[in-house]
């Protein structure tokens, strides 16, 4: 894990769940952390804890559905550290409901966060990575981006299939010095399970997530990808609870 020490890692959705777990794990391995999310108070509490252990942490309040906010994350990161080595595109929303419920506002929100949020991150980080001649995109997809989760998760699956496609296209276009990893978790304990307003679907999700594994399971997978030598690109990692069938 020596390759993580001293790297500057930007993490969206950094106020809880996978983002928080990843920040804590990578900080323990010597990374400098940039936390980005909407809930600044939550991030400040995490940052204070990490700083007490000697980690350099920058907190940037940002909504990934706004390109200007995402651009500001990288502007502040560059001002603070002079470089960015890794972007963890982690912010996400899972709103489960049958298509017949026509929850168009939730479809739009998932597209804005899960797809456009990733693309805004790519747009902001890529020029920096190209100028440095090095960088690493880590995009959080889902097992629902491998197999459609239906009924209920059709649109969510669509957004995560898109993340996988974007990641693979990005790898082909900018590979060489720039690495691209897609992480596809199954049920992992986080706030993702609270994103459904449809009561029946929400009840199903809560029951399904009783088998969830801890968020630091994903953090360890992310650390594994980052820790590889520069000439090794871990392109895809799928992980789920051992008991999870889907």
C-alpha cells in the first residue's frame, strides 16, 4: 500500500457511507483527503477526526449535479495540494420503484447524480490528470449495473450500466498514464438504502439490505486498485455479500 502514501484523493459523496469509509481507510494509509458533499457539517466532523491523527483534509461543500460546484472542488484541491492523484466518483442515489409509478422526478435525480455527476467529475479531473501525466478515476457502479434489478430498479440499473460504459470508454480514450477502475458493489451498508419513496419498494430494500456488508469492504477494494504500480490498471472489481444471490 506504499503507493497510496502522499496521494491526493478527491471523494464525492464524502459525508457518509462508502465515501466516509474510503476517506478513513485511505487516510490511514497516508493519503491526503478532499471530501466533497452537500452536508458540510458531517464532513467537518469527519475531517476533524482525521486531522487529529495527522491527515491533511480539505472539505468542499458541493452538489455533484452542478458542474460549477464540481469544478470548484478541483480548483480548491489544486490550490491546497498542487495536484490531484485520484478521483473517487462515489456520490449516488438509489430510488427503487416500479416504472408504473412514473416517479419521473426520481428518475431525473438519479440521472443527474449517478450519470451527470460522474461526467462532471471526469470533465474537471481529466485536464489535471493529463497535465500531470498521471491520474486515477474510480467510479462507483453497482452489481445492478451488471444485471438489471427489476422490477423496481430499472432506472437505477440504467444509470449504473451507464457508469460502466463511461468508465470503459474513458479507459480506452485516455488510458496509458491515466487509470480507470469501476467498483461494482452489492449490498453494502450505507445511506443508499434510504433513497426510495415508494413504500413497498422501500420495505423490500430495507429487508434486502439486512445482508449488507460493511462500507469499509468497498474502501479496501478501492485501496487495492490505487495501490498497484503505475503500469497496472485494475479496471473492474465486483464485490457483494457472500450470501447475496443477485
